[in-house]
């Protein structure tokens, strides 16, 4: 875990799954402390996910 000027960096692993029909999917678990900080709860869990094709970065924002 590294802190970079107000940012926290973690190395996480993507989980690859295969459904019953053969379709593939991915999942990523983020630290619960980040969810608490972003005020993401079990009842209010909608987020906006942005993928930047130029920088190859994924951005997650609270809706």
C-alpha cells in the first residue's frame, strides 16, 4: 500500500469467472475503507465507472 499525495495505491487482482453458458466476466474487489470514504453502502451502491482508452485508467465515482 502506497500513499501518493492524497491518493492510496493498492495492487489488486482481477477475478475472471465463466458463466454456465460459457460467457466470461470479471470482478474487482476494492477495499471496504474506500467504500466507506466514498459513502457507498449496501443500500446506496450505485457508482459511475469510466474507462479512459487513452490512459488505460478506470475511474470509479459515486453516483
